[in-house]
């Protein structure tokens, strides 16, 4: 675990990009050596992957941001799956 503050590395523009375009932002803003689980998460559940990464990296310094990331991940993924299920 590190004690790195989220806001020393990122801005509000990054947060908005992650909110509206999680896959594209993860593709452009992260390294390509993420490993199998990273790419599996990127493909199937990018919001959940972002919440897991936020928990690992920032749970010591930005607990409010981590909680909001989990709320966003769980609500966004369930809404997305419901819309897909209705369309099919």
C-alpha cells in the first residue's frame, strides 16, 4: 500500500473522463503491462476495475473517493447490464 494522494497525480478532467469514458481513459492513461486480470476487467467491467484499483492505491489517503468509486462502479455496472438485457 502506498500513501500517494490521488489529487497529486490527477485532476478533475481525469475524473470526468473516467466517469464518462472509463475504457478509453484506462487505455490512454495506464500502462499496457497491466496483466491478464487488468485486461479482463477492462473488457468486461471497467468501472469495477477502476474501483478495485482505486481501493488498492488510494484507500489510505482518499477514502471518500474510494467509496464514491465503488458506488459509481456498482450502480453503473448494474444499470448498464439492465439496459443491455432490455435491448436484447
